[in-house]
């Protein structure tokens, strides 16, 4: 079985977007993502929510 949490860097590689965008998205999610020091521990089951938020942000950026 794989790890149940990912870091911002790992998620940024999955979605091929800069880490700062993932940090911004994750910090805006509810419930808040757990942290261990400087690391955000992103549960794998939140990847769908992260993808949805990235798509929404991309659409909003295209409309401006």
C-alpha cells in the first residue's frame, strides 16, 4: 500500500504545476491540511479537490 499523504512538491509533480500554486490551493481547502513543520501533509483523497480548484483557477484566469 502506498503512502496516504503527499507533500506539496509531490502534488506539484503529479499535476505539473509550480509548487506555489499547490500551496495556495491547499491552504484554501477546508478542512485545513495538517502540517509537520514546514510541510503540508496532503491526504491522497484530496487530490480530486486540488484538481478541481486548479481547473477553476485556470478558467478564472482565462476569463480575465
